[in-house]
C-alpha cells in the first residue's frame, strides 16, 4: 500500500541540522505513527512521504517554509522576572507556555540580566533547514473513526 490521504504511516527517522548535528531520532524507540493528509506532521515531511511504501528509505531536506517557519524577531521579548511562576529558578534554556497575540506559544528563556528576562517565542527549529533520513516501516488503511478524529488511535486503544 502506498502512502496517501487516509492511510496511517509508521516510519523511523533521524533529524539532523545543516551542520550534521543530530537533533532528534526514533532510533531505539517505536517508529513515529501518524495519519497522512491531516497536517499531523510538518508539511515538508508529509509531502515527501506521499506515494512511499513500507521498506522505502529516503532522505529529504525541509526548508523553514515546509518545517517550523521563519524566525520572527517580534517574538523575542524582554519581560520582568516576576512574570514567571518560578522567578527564583530561571535559567537560560527553560521553556514555558505563554500567551501571545496569535495564541499560546512555547517560549524559551534566552538570557537573564538582573530582573530582565529575554524570552524567545519562536519554535526552536524555526528558520532552520532540516535533513530527515526516513525509513517507512508500515502503511495501513486508517479506520473511519481515525479519519473522523483526524489522528491515529494507537493499538486500537481509544482513551480520549
Ligand atoms: Zn480519536
């Protein structure tokens, strides 16, 4: 069976940046499983999987437009330390949920100077070109229930 809208796809992947550094990998874990055609994974990767079959191995380079978007400097802000629930324990690299005009985002603490905390609301992979090494392990027909929910139900289990 080929990957198409309404199929459930399982695949192993290794994600590296343009410097060759590994950012993420499914090695040693279960393959990632998603419902194709419902924007459950980044569009550049979903597009590259279209038409593939179990056993296919390929590499794809995904630019920001097919990945996590371009960086937006307006999402970098300096706020007072008192805005955080754990003001005494802030460290660069910590991540929090925060409200922005466009909705809720994950922000990453970039820098701390006294009570001034600089946070970045960009996705950590925004602006990056990503290299995926992919091995498709399974392609199956989605159930009617999965299609109506727009996501996969793992192992036939429906706990939500
Ligand atoms: Zn569901």
